[in-house]
């Protein structure tokens, strides 16, 4: 059995934010995701979906959304943001 320092459950916003905090604390977390890619449930939502809060309040730690911080990111932007965050971690 392999030993891991920390585990974050899920590749959506909460799991990736947790993994980011663990990396900042000097740990090497493993992120467990049920689907075949990061971004949690977002890839399965309607493509017309947008966040209900502005980009400035919706970005993951250490990775702000690009562009206008007062806009409400759409589905495809959120999926790209989560995927890029997972790749960076």
C-alpha cells in the first residue's frame, strides 16, 4: 500500500481549493475524483449556465479568472478554470 501525505476529495472547486492549501502547507496531496477528469460536475452541466457571483469572488486560490473581474463567468470558462487549476497543481 502506498503512503500519501494528504487526500483531497473531489476535483471540483472544494477539492482543488483544499489541494491548493495543502500544497501551500508543504504537502503533496492526492486528489480523488470519481470522473475521468478534473472540474467536478461542471462538465456535465448545461452550457448556458453561468456563476451567480462575479469572477473576483469565484476564482480558486492562487488562480484568478482572467478578464473583467466583475463579469459572471460562463460554464465553459469555469470548466477551463478548474481544469487549468488542476493541471497547475
